[in-house]
């Protein structure tokens, strides 16, 4: 004698019925339905063939465009990376110096300039106003200018030197190495144990705090 599980039989009937309904759905689906979408995706569909042809003009326009977009995307990723690293490591920032000197060292401040007469006065004024012992400070104005900046810078240096500031004016007759060459020439006669370099458009604060 064979026993048949009514639940299993009912499950098979439901499965077969569901399969038939799904088959009928695909078979009689409207032309705007899923069946039409799959048909349009087939490679045999030539509906849009011949409407567009790749040409040299499109390549000349689109390739640089996508190249620029890729560069901008990489730049954006770099910016986001910088922000992430800032928030990740900002807790490690310590505004206090790692140690204090028993005796302040001699410091040479180098100011390389080239044809920047309109900012040199502001720069020298800020450097001379820094709170550091004058006997421990040396200021070098390294001028490679080829215009009236020479006379302007030399006059400003003479004015501050007359007030007792340890500042000297060094002008080169050649621009070998440009500003880096001027800095190197200044190092050959520098007296400081440490060197601070400020560009012409920078205004250093009075103190390091």
C-alpha cells in the first residue's frame, strides 16, 4: 500500500499553476512591457543603426572633456582625502613646542624678493617687529630685482638698520638659480644656527604663539 502526502501534492499543484501563469504573462505581455524591453536589448535590433557615426570632431571635443573631468575627479578625491586625514589626526596636534631652549639660538631670517617693491615694506616691517632678541637675530634681504625695487628695498633696509635692527641688504648681479640661488648665496654668509624663510607676500606674526 502506498501513502500520498496531501500537502506535497498540493505544493506541486501550486508550483505548476504559478509556472503556467508566469509563462502566460511573458507570452501575452504588451509591446511596451518587459518582453519588448528584452527584445530591444538584443543585438539583432537595428532600430537605431545609422543614426550616429563617430568622427574626428567628436573625438577632439569629447576626449579632452573626459580627460579634464577625470583630473577634476582625482583632485576632488585628493581634497576629500585631505579632509579625512585632518579629522583623523587633528587630536594629535600639540601647540606647545617639543622643548624649550636653555639659551635662545642665533636665527637668520631670509627674505628673497624679485621685482616686488609694493610688498617689501610690509614684509620688512613685520619681520623687524618680531619678538626675538636683536642680538640673536639676523635679517637678510636677498634682492635679485631688475627694476626700481632695488632702490626701494635698499632704502627701507637702511632705514630699519639705522633704527638698530640687525638687517642687511644683499643684491646679486646675476639670477643664477633664481630665488633658490639667492637663498644659497645668503646661507654662505649667514650667522644663524636656524634659518627662517619668508616670501615677499608673507606677513609673519610678531610671536610664534
